C-alpha cells in the first residue's frame, strides 16, 4: 500500500472497511491476522473472542482479528503499531 492509500483507507465506514477486507487474498488475510495475533496476550480469552464471531469460518476469523487490531491501533497490522515489527520466518 502507498501512503496515499493509507490515508484513504482510514476514512472508510465500517461497511467499506469490510468490503476492503473482502478484496484481500486469503494469504494477505492470514499474514495480517498473524501479525495482529502475535501482538496480543497468549491466552485463551484473547483467541476465544474471535472464535465466537467466526463460527468455524477462517476468513471471518482473520477479519475479526484484523478489525480488532485496527480498532486498537488505528491501522493495518503491517502498517501501524506493534504488528509492523513482526518478522515472519519465511521473510528472514
């Protein structure tokens, strides 16, 4: 994403943000959710709140994690907050 796109992204309504998340490929959702999850406490309660929303649908689960992160930090995990510093093994 470019900086210009970032500025536009955070001016979206909730439904527009849902649409945006719907445009991401599965692997992009997985990576963003992984960045977000790795910054949260490693306990059952942290994960369980997303399981309640997703009802055994991984795409909804990834989106719920990303939305939570965006609400907490104000942007996508790869762009803002502690998620941007997460390094994946395959990227090293």
